C-alpha cells in the first residue's frame, strides 16, 4: 500500500472532516483509522481505485469512533497532571 499515491484522497478526506467541524483531523489519523478499521484484516492486495474508494467513503462517525478509542487508550488520568485535574473536579 503506497501512502503517497493516496495523498490527494487523504487530504480531501481531512478537508471534508474539517468542514464538518472536526478541526483536529489529520492525514496521519485518517491513515491510521483506515489501517485499523478497513484494512486490518485485508489479506489480498487492493487496487488503487479500491483504496481511494475506502478513503473517500470513510464516515465521520467511524473516524470519531477511532479517535475516541485512541484517546481512551492513551488516557492520562493516572499521571501527575491527570490526578491534579481529578482533584480539581472534586
């Protein structure tokens, strides 16, 4: 899979997500989302048009589900900064 060939489609998807209000959207996150959601179980080589279709058909809800999951995995509640924020809440 050649990421460089998909850059126009990836940039288009990032632009679309930003228009929908997802200002934090990046090419890296869209790429990783596709790798984890659509291409993880793919054993066979996909053609370029199939990859472009996968990028352009990525739904905003799927992207956000990926981002939320990613953030939960990198939860920082038990760091010193996170504990300080928790104390302020209570």
